[in-house]
C-alpha cells in the first residue's frame, strides 16, 4: 500500500530522468521558475502569518473565555474546512470582478486555512497546565501578560504545526490562485499541461513543487513530534474559562461571528444575490443532479479505498516500531506533500505509458484521490488502533480466538469510529478537489467542482451559482458529522458544548490561590 501511495512521485521522477538533462537544467534555471518560486514563497509566508495570528486569537477565545453556547462556536470554527478556497475566491469575484492579485488571494486563503491552526491550538490550550500562570499572577503579572508569557507558549508548537498544514494547503492550491490571477506553481503546472504538447516543462515544474511541499512535510512532522512531547506532561491544574463581562463577551462573539459569517454565509449569500440580480438563472437540473451524484460517488469510493489502503499501514504503525515500520508509514504519507496537480500529472503519464486503457477512467481518478488523502486515513486509523488496549487482544487470544477473529471482535469494534471519521475526512476533502479532477476525470463526467470551474473560468458567475451552492451543501454534511462527533465526546471534565457540573465550578471558585 505504501508503494502504491509513492507511485505518482516515483513515476514523475522517472519521467524527468528520461528527459534531456540540458533541457531540464534550462527549465530549472529560467527566470520564470525563479519568479514562480518567489511568488509561491511570498504567498505561503503571508498566509501562514495570517493563519497563525487569527488561529491563535480564535483558539484563545474558544478555550479560555466563557462564551454563550460554546459548542456552537467550536462548530463554526471547524466548518470552514468544508469550504473550498476557490468558492471563496468566486464569491470575491462575484462582488468585485476587478479583484486580482496577492492581497485578495491572501485574504481568501487565510479564511479557508485558519481552522488548521485554530483546532489544534485550542485543544492544546484546553490541556495546558495553568499552574505556572497562577504563579505568575501571584508575582504581579496581569491576567493577559501571564497568559501570553506562560500559557500561550505551551500551545505554540501545536499552532505552528497547524500553520505548516495551512502552508501545505496554500502551496498546493490551484483554484483560488487561478481565479484571482496570481502566478503560483500549481497554476503554472496546470497551464503547462494544458497549453503545450511537450510535457517536460510541466513535469519539471511539478517536480520542483513536489520538492518544496515535501520540505514542508518534514517541517510539519518535526513540529508535530515536538507538540507530542510537549503535550505529554500531565496537567496539574486548569483555570476555568474567564468571564469578560458584557462588553468583552459581545466583542468576542462579534469577532467570531463575523469571521464565520464571511466564510460560511458569504459565498451562498453572494451566489443567491447574483441569481436574483440576473433575474433568475436557467438551471439544467438533470446536469446538476448528475454532477452531484458523480461527486458523491467518486468521493465515497475514494474514502472507501483510502480506508482500505490505510488499514494495514495504520495497524502496523500502531502496534510495531522500528526503521522498517517508520519507512512504510513515511512513504504512505507522501500524498500529504503532493499537490493534486502533481498527482494528476503523474497518473496521466503513468496511465498513458503503462495501462492506456485506464486513461481518463473513474478508477484512476478514485486512486488519485486515495493517494492524495491517504495520510488523513492513516493518521485516523493509527490513532484509533493505538487506543485499543493490547491486553484486550491478548485476553481474546488466550480464550481461543484466532488472530483475524480477535481483530474483528476486539480491535475493529473499538477502533471503527475513528477509522470512519478518517473516511469522512477523506470524503469531504475529495468533494472539493479540483486540479487532479480536471486532469483525470472520465470524458463527459462532471463533478460539482469541475462544473463550477467551467462556468467561473468563463466569467459566468450566475450560471456557476447553483453548482457552487450544491457543492457547499454536500461538503458541509460530512464536515458537520465530523464536528458533531468531536464536540459530543466529553472532555475532561467537560467537552465543548457540555456544561461542567455546578458544584465543580463552585468548588474551583471557592479555592484561594494559596490552596491551589
């Protein structure tokens, strides 16, 4: 399974190795490659900084401030993961058609990627040891200064790991840069693939993009290991959420609500407004229903295939250690560092050269989705299997069950919710994938993403509105299921959306600083 996941990158390397070395060096040294690298680096830096600041502010409000209906704000903070960046870019263009370039693109990607920072940072803040913060208060620090100097650094590794995930998304994104006319690597690869007969230029550019994203993957995994080590310390004390008063609470709710409204309500409101302004749009309901069905079918098949590929890798990584196991797991994670345009281009080359009969078939497209999002399924599978006690499996074996029977009766029964959550995550991400879909989709088959892209690339924003609304609604269903599963799990001592027992808060409130 790890070898299958590495197939696109290996084939891309083979494709570039077969090209004329002088031509490859010329393509690497040309000024356009340098320009694309600078543009992409600037975009990643600005989006990462914006996501880090906005994500930390949002995480602090979620984890450390007493808000009305706290579970609602957790849901609203996570749901933007279901909104494609190109849908936000489409909404910007529908309001201001002249919007182009770096500034609007940074704003769009910050809104789309902030949940990658918010969710892990909020989780780290809720688990942080706040005893040192109390000590800082007793030494004369104010509440804000004590939090920023003592508690916030405990959540910073998690926030940086989320920021690197946002950087990966930014570097691999295609739809938003293309709509807002900002020259990045992904747009250049797609343009080279569609506009020339010689694919060497596209392959070389794609390989540079893959190298940059794999460097970000290494940085992300390093930060994640540091976060794990930092989070291993058992917290001895946690301060209850702070009360800001009416004015402060109103300001916090207004800020969170504004971000949620712009990200979640902005696109559908703009789309409906375009339809109304145009006096209604003639909708081909049969074509729209066919695209929606294709989206569900392809994304569902990709989720199932990704889970099946992730099971052996995730189980192996959860139960065994060693260099060989680490190598298998790392190879399976290659998809995290391969943008959709790179995977699409690689599978186009591979299918044409090795299995021409599979070129532009649903099987290749589903496999491309599975490779791209296999890391999400592997991570969920590994975490779920690790939570199943090994002793329970050993007891089942001593009672006469075989290995497969033990796995089915004990491990699978306890791990399946987490594995299913990984499948849902793959499904919601595959629904909005664009560049690989454009390259690999069967002839005559449209998804909601490609239908939306076809209309927006022509400037027909009103005609694109129905497909955009349908995509947003479909993607929000599995995303809402994921968020609901996360918020319904009781935290310690209470989860988001669940109240602490009254006596627990009262007991904490009656303790003096010295007692603590």
